[in-house]
C-alpha cells in the first residue's frame, strides 16, 4: 500500500461498485466524496480491526506509563506527537495526559474514537489561546461591569 486513502466520487461507487472496491487492494481506505453531505470512508473490515488494535495498544501503553509513574517519559514524548503542547502551562500538560489516558481507555472500551479526537481538539484550542497573548488577555480579563439580569431558561417540553 502506497497511500493511506484515495479520493473517489461517491457516484463512482454507485456506478462501478466492483471496480471501485478493488481499489482497496492498493490503499487503506477510500474517501467517498459527496456533493451535498459529508464525505464517507470505505475500508476493509480487516483494516478497521487492525486500526482498532493499534489504538487499543496505544491507550494501554499510555495508561501503563502513567500507572508506573513514567510521566516524565510521556512529557518528553508529547511535544513530538502534539507540537502545540509546548504552549500549554506545565500543570495543564499533566491534566492533558491524565485526561488523554482516561478518555482513550473509555473510548477503546466503547469502540468509539470520537471522544479522543474531541479531547485533542479542545486542548489544541487551549494551546492556541495560550500562544496568542492578545487573545489570552481578552479571554482572561474581568468583564467590565454587570451584564444585567439573566432571563429564566425556557422549560423543556
């Protein structure tokens, strides 16, 4: 396999399903582009299971390193995996590592990697704020005055 995935119009799968799926012999997955909706991925189940095995191993390895108090090794490796982590305060890096390990374990147990992606996105946005002194100043300053009364929330029906 030479590339991770290949872009293919969704209509190609509809019109030439056998030929389109044979392309999976050369790539890990096909990215099916759709005009009016989000793109889809098509991959062999064996590939999906291999990917899940790697994620499971990685989350267990992270958890093991944290449990055996090898946090320094993780701290040293983290900037290579997530270069933006260099903008986070030291205490936040520890919190990120703890949350990452806990979230990875839970996500793997549910066969749902979305929580890991969400956590990394949230921490990346935090790093973006710390990296921009003007933005950090705006977001951390005390508000000017009172914003007035807060209306009662509407009752859920």
